[in-house]
C-alpha cells in the first residue's frame, strides 16, 4: 500500500479526528481565556480573599500533571456524583490547566502597563472597573498577545491527551489506524503533519492578525 492509497483509505478517520481536535481546541481555548482573565484580575485585586482563591487555583493546576487532572475529572468526579461526558471532561481539563498558565500572562501584562497610565486613569476620576476596562486591559492585551499565541499552540497539542479517555480526536484515530495497519510512520506521521498545519497555518496567523489589529486600534501600527 502506497502512502496515497493509505490516505485515500483512511481519510475519513483522519478528517473526523481533525475536526474533533479543532472543536476541542476552540472549546478549551474559550474556557482557558475566560478563566485566565478572571483569575488574572483576581490576582491583581486588593481583596485578600480573591487573591488567595486565585493563587490556590493557579498553584494547583500549574503544579500537577494535566494527565492526572484529566483522569480526576473523568474517573474520580463521578465518585462524588459529578459525571461529565468524555468530550466535555477533555476540554474542561485542558481549559482549566491552560487557564492557570494564562492567568499569569494576564496578571503579568496588567502589571506591565506603564505606571503613568494608571495615574492618568486615576486623574480622570474613572471608577476602578471603568479604569481597568478602558485604559489598562486594552494595553495589557497588546502586551500579552504574543505569549498567548504560544500558549494556544501548547493547548492545541495538549488536547492529544484526551485520546486516553477514548475521545476520538486526531491522536485517537491515528492510534486506531496504527492498530489496524501497523504502519506507524504513516499513521503518526500524518497526525504530526496535521498538528503542525493547525499550529502554523491557523493559530499562528490568527494571533498575528489579532496582534496587528490591536496595534492599529492602539495607534502603534
């Protein structure tokens, strides 16, 4: 069997696995960004309780393995009466894990905004929430975008772990094809190429476009 014949025979499995991977990436990224923003803001809060909660979350999810977190969410939570469908368990685990890393990007970017900007917003007598929304966060977003591009690529690659709980993503389908054909180089080589294409030609250009858009909006193009 030539490689073209291999692709023709298993293209449906590869395409379906790729679509599941893309869906997992989008769902996980949405959850991670949401958590990162709120947790990052909590980490910069003057409220000790909010800072403590956010710090506890970040330390737990950064300090433990994503694989163990995935197993906990899928296999252990049902023991406490919380059962999640495997796709949901997968993107929740990845989102929670990468959200912890993202929260540090948000916190660092907020603290990196020039002190003069904080003082100018204060001089305008803006309420704290308005000050953060209109002055600080737009500038912080521009600072954090390059790092978020790297984090989203890591998130996309991290979704491969969900194959271990039988989510039919690209990695799961590659393992299934390999079990049938024993053509490891073609099975996992194809998966490798697809992951690279997703990272290089989808995530990276999207983040660069967003970065340029923010620069124009901030008058820094």
